C-alpha cells in the first residue's frame, strides 16, 4: 500500500509542535532557547509558535526584558479531561472485542490520564489566571505585554 505523500509532512509538523509544547510545559522559554532545545529553523519554529498561539495552546509574555513563550496549562488540562472521557466511551463500546493485552495497555493509558488530571502542573492546579494584554507603542510591532492576575489572591482582598 502506497503511503500518501502528504502524510509524512503532517506527521512531522505535529511531532515538531509536540516537541515545542513538551519543552514549554517544563518552563517558559525565549525563542532562542526554544530553538536550541527543539533544533528547528527559525522560520519553522516561528510558524509552529504562531499556529500554537492561534490554537490557544501557547502565549507570548514579557518577563523582565525578554519575550518568552508559555504553554497554557489550563488548556492542556481540559484537553486531557476530554481525551479521558473519549477513551472511556470507546472502551465501554469496544470492551468485549478487545484482546487481553490491548485491554491492559488501554487501562494503563487511562490510569496515566487520570493521574495527569488529578495531579496537573502546579500552575494549572493551584491558580486561575486572567490575562490582560497591553500593546507596546513606539514602533515595536506585534509585541504585547501580558500581565497575569492571580484571581484567588485578588478575591482575598
């Protein structure tokens, strides 16, 4: 069976986006640091970051004097919950037709998803954030300042 010629670039693109997200979930990174970690060209990385921002998976922030990219943990937590629900639904539908080895593997996946939902990244678990975006004037095109406000601290006052 001949493989579709468009399949490989699509898979490679998704693999690159996954590598970017994986690094940003560890910690926010500047463009240069992210480029070094994932080993992509500037053009390719820029395209992926733009797509990830458009998909609300990543945002740009200014920290000190640097622009950093940050994975939106809350988005990933919601995606995990949706994936867990879909997996449970599929398991319920196809359980009787699965062999023992497949059932064990799917149970391991389901347990890992449950754990990642019950013990998410610290930012997603402990705080809710509201972002306020302020354009920067004087010729700095497409640059924004993002100020995160901790709603739980705000309510306490």
